[in-house]
C-alpha cells in the first residue's frame, strides 16, 4: 500500500496563489495599529505566549529559532530562519532535515547557550523558543526582537506548533500540515491491520543515554504521542514513568523493557551510553521482542530530538516499514 504524506518540502509550493492571497489579506490591516491604512511592514499581531502577550509582525521576514522543535516548525511551514542554535550532535542541525533547507542558516550557538551577540547581529524580527529552555534569557532576547516562548517542549508539540504558526503568520499552511499528518496516521493504522490489531501490538521505546540510566519512554513525550496517534498499545511498565516521561533502569533491569516490539535509539557514544553492554547481555537477548526479531534500532535525532511534523511524518513512514516486516 502506498501511504500518503503531507510532504513538508512541497508545502511552500502548494497553492501559491491561495497562500499569497491569504498573506496579502492578512497584511491589509493591523490588530494594534488602529488604522486600516497602516503599512503592511508595520502591521502586527498579538500572540499569547508563556511569557504573556507579545506583539509580532504579521509577516516576519528574519526569524531566529533557538531549539530543534522551532526549527522543525519553521521549515515545515516553509519559513527558512536566518539563524538557529545547533543541537549537541556532530552534524550541528539534526540530520533528518534536508540539507538544502538548512543550508545558509547562521549557527548562533549551542541550544542551551545561544550567542546573544550573534543573534542580535542578524537583526531578527522574531525569535522562537520555549520557557523551559530560555526563560532565564527572556528579557535579553526581548530587547533584540519580539520573542515568542511556549511553556515547554516535547509532549505538547502539536499545541506549540500552532503557536509557532500564529507567530509566523502561517495558520493556513499549518492547517494543511495537520490535515496531511492526520491522513498519514490513518493510512499507517490501516496498513498495519486496523485499529483493533494495532492496539493489540504493544510497543516500547528505549533510549540509551550517555551519562544517564537507560530510559523506557512513558506516555507523555513526543514519540509517545505519535505511537498513540497510530493507536499502538503500550506495555504496563510505561505507566511507571516519572511524570509520564520515562522509567529509568540499569542494564541489569533491561528485561523490564520487554514488549511485543521495541524501538531503541542512542544519544552519545554507544559504549558510554551502555548500549553495547546492554544489547550484548543475556537479559537483552532473552527478551521476547529480541527472540522474535521485533527489535529495531532507530535514529535518535529523528525519533527523539526532532519534535515536529516533518520529523513525525518520517517516523510514521519508518513505523509502517518496520511493523510490516
């Protein structure tokens, strides 16, 4: 079965006439200027954010994003930021993002320690990030440009996407993206045998993390929402996850992660993250999922770090491919 996808790269090319008309109509007046004749460049909109109401340009032209979710959102909506922080990976920007889309984006520092001088030098008219990442830098960032922060990242990614779309003036495009994702989810569920069969397939997501215990992901994180959208079952161990995020175990307790299907990723060096030690152990090899050939290594940058609709679209494709083997 051929599955549909919203094809993020093609989004900007879809119905250009319609999108252009929507943009011109949106710029014809200002929410805050008090005059319908205000120049389009001066037109603003008020966006509700984690830090209160923020006035932003109706059509921002120079956007800086300070986290991976915001970068995914912008690119998905056809907006190429002038600047972005880099993730803690060798590739800088996450490797699932097409190189032609990230080419030319100015690196403004590591995600948690953005270079404020570099950001200011880009003369942005909008900064996108989250309070959990950069709430302590809000005052400084706001002096550079209107700064739109969501409260958190990860689990509320769909709600955050809508905030990003509003700030970017891309609500019409956002609806296209969400509708495409919904269609893709339905196609995957159908391809995997329908809702009842899918619900009977219990799936675990395991992450090996350098410098930390092994994480068995719960039901309140980015990847869990995609598994839930498809309708996949989750084993009882996921209910023990702290704050719904993850239940952390040592290699000596990895058998607690057993399920019908296991996906696993690694952040950092495989040896330091205990992946090599764990996957070579008798406990690992004796798990039902391993013995049944239902264990799949996946890209951490895509499945865990991406946090957006472009990443989700690719993950849906990999879920379909893996679970129909």
